């Protein structure tokens, strides 16, 4: 063995040891809950006042509820009480965080909507995967593309990055992970490669988007910046970030292909390889019908999202329909029984249940801090107020970087582009005026901080869902992905400095 090989093996062992020493995502979330509970006793609750503002955007009058400037006030002593350990009724205590988080919200978002989305998507794809059509189609694709396989990763990565940039693709990547992770493993890569070309690619596009309706458009509207302005600079950033992300992905994928032991997702790899062995790989008419149906279903999803703004309820139901139709085709083709279809749905949902639980528990953190309603006295509002005041005491360059850091950290609590924009931009936009930064630069800090931090925070529903599909623990993922995150944030910091210098 050469010294270089020995060094690489030691490096791999160190990374694996680091991952094994890091606590599980459930342990991390429980620790955060305890910390949040302590904060409710140390910090007073506060609230903001809001106002309805009408804005002209592309010739249309749009009404938005914004936070009034300088409207923050602390609650009186009577309402400034720490979160109890255990609570009853409508209140939330530290030990209630799991249940309350799981049932909070509505069908359009966190947490109950996203939890249901993950479970139903998992069940639907459990049926589709059990039919064997995906596995057989992958093997057929490999057979037909022997000479052009090197193009598969770049093409998929760029398409998903565009999906994040154009229509805010995020949680939808969970469904594609279920299809593409087996493909990557069959091509000689691993499960993490599948997460990189889907979810990570979407978040790179999301962060550097020039037209994302769920982040850039909302933030620009709140900041009173012309809608979809600054496209040239953002497109340049998208190209740079996508190139860096793709380069990192290709480097990792090639390392795994040359040496499978380098993979950081051995459990996921073994799981999907076992699935391959248990399914016959003879491509026939049944496979063709199921794959054509699946392709038409994906077109249906894209059409619904782009034309009618389909969101979590509709997309989950669309994939459920795909699963049912795939099951019917398999039953008619005598590939599965009705009970087999039912069992496949249950198993698929069960496989993604840990991811759904984490999403619900993560929401519990917000509830322990009082919730995300800016008009109600909460500790979360106080944290937001103190952080916004801390920004703006130095030079404009440092202030811009502080905004980037603030948005990245705040995303841990509000892992939603539109939600974070609605809460933070009414404060960041006027603050930008005071510290010599353009509002366009403040929007840029929001989107870069929001998008890239989604790649590492355990409160991101899309990330946890994709890791659940890949069967990769969050701690293992973090021990690996922090390097790419650090590079992207360094480029983001440079972009913020350039934005200030050119008065973007």
C-alpha cells in the first residue's frame, strides 16, 4: 500500500469516526428543545405590529401584511412566563414538542402537511418500486447508454438546479430521490450521489435564483424592489454556484466509483443493492406501461405546479394516483396481488416515517419559543429583534455579511423560503436603508442564507426526507457535506462584498 493510499484510508476512517461520534438527528433536536426552553426563561417575549400595504407589481395591485418599522415591544410581566416542562390545553411545553409539532399547521405546510406529504409519497413510491419497473428500466438504460453514462450526472444536476431556480423546487426532490438513488447505485455510485444531484442541486438553484416565486419574488415584493430585478447578477451567481456544486458532485461520485469503500452511505447502498437482487430484471410490456404512466405523471405534476400553483396537497395526491395506477397495472399483469400492493404502500410509508417524525419535532422548536406569529408575544420575536439590532453597527461590508449570517442561522427556526421572507424582510429592508446597503443586496443576503443552509439544517423537511430515502443519518451527512457548504458560503460572502461594492 502506498503512503497516499494509507493517508486516504486514515482520512476516511477519521470521517467515519466523526460521523459515529456525532449525535443522531433526534438527539440533536431534543437538545435544541431543551435549549429553547431555557431561553424562554431568560428572554422576555415580544411582538411587532403589522400593517396592510398595497404595492404595484407588474401593473397589478398586491396587498401584503408587513411589520411596522420600530413597532417592537416587550410583553408585560404577566405574559412573560417560561415554557413549562409539561403543558395541558392549548399551551406548549418542552415535553409536548413532539405531538404539538406533528399536528401544527395545516395541509399547505409545516408540519402536518409536510409530514403527510412525506408519508404518502413514500407509500406511493413503495408500490412503484415493488413493481420492479424502475429497477428493470434502470438496467435497460444502463445497457443502452454505455458510452454516454458520464453525461447522466451533469444533465440531472443542472436540471434540478434549474428546477430550484425557476419554480422553487425543494421537497419535491424526495420523490425523485426514490427513483434516482437506485440508478446512481446501479451505475457504480452511491446513495449520497443521488441526494447531491437532486436535493443539493435544487437548493443551489433555490439560493441563486433570479425568479423563484417562493423566495426572490416574495422578498423583493416585501422590500419594495422591482419584481425579478437584478437578474443578470443572480444568473451569474447561479452559473458559478451550479458549476462549483456539480464539480464537487463529480469529484465525489468518481471517488466512489473508483473505490466503493469511500462511500459515506454504505447502509443505503446495501439496502438498494439487496432490492436489485430480489427483483428480476427482464424488461417487458408491463415495465413499459408503468414507466410511461410515471413519465406522464411527472409531466402532470410539472404542469400543475407551473400552471395552477399546485402545492403539497395536490402533489401528494398526484403521486398517490401514480402509485395506485402502477399497482393496478401490476395486478393486471400478474406481477403483484392486491394485498401485495397494500403491503408495498405500507412499507414505503414506513421507510420514510423517521423523516416525517423529524419534520414534526423540528416544528416543535418554534412552538416552544412561542410560535412564528409576529403579532403575538414570543421569545422567537425577541430573538429576531435583538439580531436585527445587532446588525448595522459597523461598515456596510460587515453589515452585509452579518445579514447573510443572520439569515442562515434564522433559517434553522423557519425553514421555509416564503415564511422566512415574510418574517425577516420587513425588518431587513428598512435596516438596509439605515446602514448604507441597497434593498436588493438585503434580498440577496436572504436568498443565499436561506437556500444554502437548507443543505445542512436538520429542520429542513426536504433534506431529512431525501436522507430518509437514502438511509443516511443526518450526522453522517453533516460530517460529509460541511465542506461543500463552507465553500458555497465563502463564495456567498464574496458575492455580498461585490454586491455592496457595485451597489447592487
